[in-house]
C-alpha cells in the first residue's frame, strides 16, 4: 500500500463495535485471540496464540512487518491496509489500526484492531454514478493521453477557456489556449507520466485571452492513469479558479512584508525607501514618497493647510520602480518636489483623503514644478497610465503623500487596490512618524554624544592611535563606554578606556562626567593608581550625596557606581609604561614581531564600590609595540571576560596583519563583536614610538648657584643644534629660573632635561617633595617673580612627583604659531 493510501486509511474512522481486537507482545507474537477474530479468519485460539502474527499475513505484507514495527515505535502506532490468510486459504483484506498498550510494569504490548474491508459500504460504485459525478462537478476535469492531447473533459472546464469539450478532442493545451503558459503546465503532466507521482495543488498564475489585463490564478492537480498492466494511459487533472484567494493572499503577503520591512531603522529616509520598496512590484510599478521638509528634520508639521498660490515644496524621501534606473522619476531622492497648488498631490495633502484615477490624461504633465535638468515630461512620455495618491497620516497629522503609478501592468488601479494602499499607509505612517520623533530625539542625543566623546584624538608623537566605538543601543548610538588620550608633560601620554553600567543617554551622561574627571586628574600628573583612587573617591562621594550607599541595594541608581576604568601612562623617552585598573579588563600588548601577550595587572574594585587600594604595574615596551585597551563588551558576550576562550579569540583577531592601525582596529571589532552587540564596545589601540637620542638632552647639575650659568649655556647650544634659535631667549630664562629655584629651595641632586617633540619641554628634577607656588609679587618686592615669568613665557607648566622627588616642567609649543 502506498503512502498516500496509508494516509487516507489513517483518517478513516473505525466502527469500534465491529472492530476485532487482539493483543501482540513486543516480538509480534499473538497473546490474545477472541471469538470475533475466529469468525473473521477461521482460526481457533489454540491454533494462533503463541504464534507470530506474520504467519497470519500474506507473504508480501509479512515482509513489511519489520518496517511497520519501526514505525509503530517511532509514531506510537500505525494504521493501514493489510491482507491476511483465512484458514481456508483465501485472502482477507483488512483495515488495521495498531496502538500501544504498554502495561504499568513496563511490558510492551500492542493492541491491534481489525476491520474487514470487503464489507465496507461504497466500494462498488456504479459507472453511471461516477460519470454523473465527473460531468456535474463544478471543478474543471480533463483527461489527456500520453501525447497530452485531450480525450475527455467536463462542462465545468469550459469556464477556463478553450471552448466546449468536443472542440478540445485530439488537441493540446497550447492549441486551444495560446495565451496560456502551456509549457509549464505540460511540463507537470510529463513529470506525472514519467514518475507516476501525482502533483497536487499546483498553482498557475497567468492571463487568459478573454481577460488579458487581469491576472488569474488556478489550482491544478495531476494524476497518472494506468491500465491493468500498470502502463501509463494518460493524465487526469482538475482545475479550480483561485484568483480571489490568490489576490487576497498577495494583499496579506504585502501587508505582512510591510510589517516586517518598514520601520526597521527609525531613519526617516530609509523608512520612506522601505515603503517604496515594499510596494513595488506587488502593488504598483512606480512609487514615490514625498514628505514635508519639517518632517524630514524631525520637527512637528506646521498646523493647517498650505496657504497661498505658490507651489508647495515637499522633499522626495524615497522612490522605487520595476525598472532598475527608475526612469519615471523627475525628482531625485533628497531633492525638493514642488507641487502646483490645486494639483492632486496637494489636494490629498490638505484634505487628508486619498485619490485614484483609473486612466491618466496621457498628455498631462507631471504635477511637480521647477524640475531641474529639463526632466519635465508628460505621463505618456513617462509611460504612466493609472495612479493612486494616499496621504501619510499618523496621530491625526498629515506628514506627506505616497503616489502609486501603474506602467508595465495594464490593468488600472481599482477600489481593492486603493483599500490595500490605505491599509499599507496606515501601517507605514506610524513608522514614518516614529522615525520623525526619533530623529528629533536622536539629534539631541547626538549633540550630547559629540560633547562627551573626543571628535579626534590629540596629535602627539608618543603613540600612533586608532579607536573604534560600537554602542549596544543602536537607536540612539549612545552608551556608557568611553576612551580618551590625554597629552602629559615630557611628551608622555595617558591612555584611558572606561565603562559605565547601562546604555543610552543616562549612561552617556554619567560617562561624560567620569571622562571630565579623568582629564582633570590627568592634568595633575598623578601616577595611575592615584588617579583611580581619586576617581573612586569622587564616585563614592557623589553616590553618598544622592543618598546611595555604595555596595548596597539601590547603588545602581547612580550610573557611575560600579564603573570600570583602566589608566595607562606611556613615556616615549624610555619606552616605560605604567598602568592600573579598576574593575576593568587589563590591556593586551602586541609586540613588534606579532606576539600577543596579556598584562598581569591586579584588578581593583569597580569605582565607587569600596575595596583595597589600587595597584599599578610598570613594564618596558619595545618601539612598535601595540597597546590594546578595550571594554569587556569586546569579548564578554554575556560571560566573564577573563575566560581563556575569550582571550584566545582576542589573540587570533590581533594576530591578523592589516595595512593600517585604523583598519586593524575595525577588523578586530568586526571579528569579535556582532552587528548588534549586547553590550557597548570601546577599543583603543596605540602603537608605541620612542623619541630619538637627538630629541632628548639631559644634564646633572651641582647644587651650586654657579651651575645656573652653565645650564643656560648648555641649553642654548642644544637649541642651536635643533634649529630652535628663536626660542633661545625664553628657554634660557625658563632654565635659569627653574634651576635657580631647585638649587635655592631643594635638597639633593639637580637634573636638567630638554625634550623636543611637538613642544619644547624644559624639566628640572630635584629631591624635594615640596611643590612651588606661583606668587604675584608687589612692585616693591625684590623677588618671587621666577615662576610668574615661567608661566608668562611658557604655554603651560606644572609639577609632577616621582619616587625620588619632583619635576618642575614648562612647555613651549613648536606647532602653534600663536604660542
């Protein structure tokens, strides 16, 4: 029995009163036999119980038992037709249903219900009854021979064209309906003739000669007819008109596609383009979406209809055509489409109602005015013949219009099409308005973002830098991660990457506060661990001022509490690097030979949560090494970022060779972060440089006032070698004042260093921990003007502390003409 027949039998209903039950064990051995079973097959219970059920079946069905046993185990039962042997030797056709009857103790049993098919009513239907069924059926029915020529058809087939039955005899489908895609239909017939497998529910869409402008759909099913020897005689097929169902399905599919594709980005222009893309070619051949200028900017539309007699400007936000080059468009996307007052587009815009014209005046010009490049044209020249205009209305406000044109498709728009367009527009309008509102909010958010993240990293010679930022909140583009580079004295730089919990505007605002605090602390030239300690105190104090105790429930109400930060200071003079971290991934180092190493950096507690003092580490980096600082979103993907597998992924991404650091930065993010990450991601990569020996000069000076003159002369000689004679006077003054102060007020050795980078830096080291103070002496004072002069002749100056003492430094710019 074939699969199709089995499915039919499985759907039939047993009459339980007539069904004969028997039981089988797991091996298919009969364990129970009833009187009804004896009546059906003639065997007594003693003759059957204990024997295999296969012995009761004909040979063909007995061979199927292993397959049926497998199907019973998989599907928990089976239904179908089997042929058994009666005791007198005659075959008995049975309808069989097998169900599981497993006992409570786990023994497998199968309940078998038997029903004799020969006694089922309706199997001996008369030929005249079958002929009446075929002739009077409302379904079109036909039979073709192996050459696909008609040998019989019923009257219902005439409604599909091709003439009455007698005109079809001996002819093929292409002969009687030349406008039909007969090749496709006949291909299905040949497939059925070749394989014997029926084709059920094939839907054919085309146009009949009687209605060439109207698309029709027919459902066809094909079955092969065989003679008694199994040789193919022809194909029997049925036809049902499903045009209305087809069109309804198309409309639902269009609306479903609109719901899926329109409004995915909350970008006004993309939303308008998605509307046009969805409408072509399902509804129209050319669609253009025009919005008010205020809507494109995210503002509220002006109240009331347009006034005056001047053309009303709309902006083309999207358009699509069945032709790739969109030849029907006389206005490009982004340009203004100024429509004449009183024209159909403006009437729809002002009234808020739709308009449809089955046949456009072919000689009428397109309604837009002031068309550039001589692109004005009549509807005939554009090939447009039918139109619908539907206003884009959301929340009682008209935002623009959408115009639908027919060009290639000859049937005009009808009321059903207009109803579909209005349904489509009611959905799309909300998306457009959401995009408008979002544009307004996002512009404000982006203004905040531009004030928080660096537009570009400062120029300096210590490192080559590249950064990449990918927020989890793709709608606002804002997040709590940040990065920064802060130039320090002596050509050094501070590299910072941090992360605030959460996403969106609140996290971005907290991030901006922390970034500002870090830059302020960096200006104090403190070691990394002290910068983080001050930052930790600042976050904790802010939390207490808001009434939140760090480390307790509710602490997350202050966005900055729990933030992470890594702070790195790199010195290009000697290649030394110092760093500390607060609840943040440690940096990774890519050595010049490509080897990737992970810095063993003690992890301090997140900011504002309390914990032991922060610790720093120092390491020497060869020139050309790359420092990689990142937030945990680069690797975590919802898991802990210290997992070895995540480090292996980062190692593989960093080992790839790229032509530039910017490219390498983007490739690493693309390789490790999905397009829509679950967490914000910030990546900062810095390739180290080392200043040449000719850019740094250093002298040890005795604690003798006479050394001041020697220091000035040495500095003047170096400036001459560097070609900086113009700075000789001011530099000698700075050197004189700083060295004099060190010798006069400090103890221990004094050291003078000049560093030439983008600025000329003069540094004086002494062993005292006392910081100098800038004084403003009175006119009658004899001293106290040293640092005041230094501040006047330098671009900036300051003090930084080292383990052995302090360094007072002053910079003069070499790149800023106004400095």
